[in-house]
């Protein structure tokens, strides 16, 4: 199973302000992504920026998303960091073997991205996703 760091998600009440800050201070450019799925409960403003290697997903904070989606992990409250894998099912088995609970969001946010979220021992949120799903 291959894992590669993919992005850091930062949450804000003012996405355009945050985006302008990171674009101007770090000379970040745009990322061409498909649109965020807003049909399943998230109507937030999102911007995708990059340094050419790592992406930063800047999203409107949504403290109620976990409740609406019926998941105990909310990736849009405090933000999260993300790894991309080529074997999401194998990674889910790894978490289950280690008795680490996770929220399986499936393909709710990004078309073709199968996402799961879990907490590290200090409560930080980690996403692992696979594309092409």
C-alpha cells in the first residue's frame, strides 16, 4: 500500500481573506479541481491553492457538518491533513486491526475521491483518500 502526503485543510470564517493571505505571502497558485459536492450538506466556500507539490484546501468552517452527515469526525471544524493512498480498503483494514475508529465519508465531497477521517492520539484529524472511486 502506497501513502503520500497530499494536502493540508485549513478552516476559516473568511475563505477569500485566508486565500489572499497564503497566495500573496507564499506565492501559491491555483489547483484545478472538480467542484466540491454541495448536495450532501456542505454549502461552504472552498479554495484550492498549491506551491506546486503540496495542496492547501481552504474551506469555510462548518461546525455542524459531522451532525448533518451522521459522522463522529468533522473535518471542517478545525481542519485536517491528508494522505493519498492507492488502497483505501487496505488502509481501512489497518485501522480496524489497530482498533482505531474512523468515519467513512465515501465520495461525499470531491468527485472520485473516496475519503475516510480519523483522529490521532492528540485529537488531530487525519484524512486518507483514494482517487478513481
